[in-house]
C-alpha cells in the first residue's frame, strides 16, 4: 500500500495508508484527528442493515488534503476528490473501516462498498469530510442491544464521536434508542505507558486505541 501522509505527498493523502505507516514509525500519539457522526440504518423488517459514517478531519490534515486541488477561494468538490475517495474506500475496506459492529456478541460483516456509497468534499469551514455507507452482508436482528465502535487500535488516528450529533437511527423499530458510552478511565499502568510513549516515541501497545475510544450503544425493546 502506498504511504501518503501529508509530509510525503501533500496533495494526495490516503487515510488508509496511515495504518500502514503506523507500525514503522512507532508513533506514540495520534497524527490525525477525526470527528465521527454515524447513522444506523434498519431494514423494513426491523433488522440492522447499514452503518453510514461521516468523518470530519482535523484542520492540518484537511489543509494538506486540499492543497492545490482548487482555485483560491473555491472549495474542493466531490468530483475532484473522487480518485482519492475511491482509493480510501478500497484501502479502508481491507481494515474494516476501523468499524466494529457487535450484535448479540458477534461482529457483523460488511459487504463491499458500492460506487456512489462514498465521497469526499471540503466543507465551507475548510475541513474535509469523508462519507461512506457500509451495508451488512446479512441484515441482523438487533437483539436487546448492540454496540458500534470506531477506533484505530494503534491509536495513530484519534476517532471521537461528535459531541452534539454522534449517532442517529434510520427506520428503527419503535422504542429503539442510542447513546454514547465514554471509555473507562485509564488504569495507572496504562497511564504510565502513555506517558512513557510520549517521551520515548514508542507506541503504548497494540489495541491501545480501543481503550481510548467511546462506543455507541443502541438499545431496542
């Protein structure tokens, strides 16, 4: 996979490549920050059918991603971002879009993403957003509750649910509700690892990003 972080190819940043570079650099802290809004879609018979993500990238990443792609004063449109969006969609598919959807204790599998189910664009505030629809291979009954986690286990990318509009439900059965569960406070041992990683530039450990991530919980009667 081609490595394409901002400092290497400023105008051609591929989010999926961040993961490929992370082990090599052993970075201790996030290099990309993403604000997440997600929607859970249900089928007409009340089964969980899809997850739609809208990811908003941080200012630095967005600045490099848009460099040279539009005239001064203009925003980068979806059609200009189309090749990069396609590359992201393909690369991220290999790592499950950083998305873990667990229903009845089992991890749901996603079908290949179709053309038209993803795009990128520059917002009026000059932040870049990536939109993608993930369809479950098999729509699944929700059970009493299920969870959605969006996280990079290596903690190279920091995913955070939006404070005001984190999770929504589309065509959900009556009575279903969604909430965000914040991560538990780090144990003293993990705090020490994180502190040491800052000074030694060594990664705090695999799956550390999961410990730092919030989860969306959907409950259905």
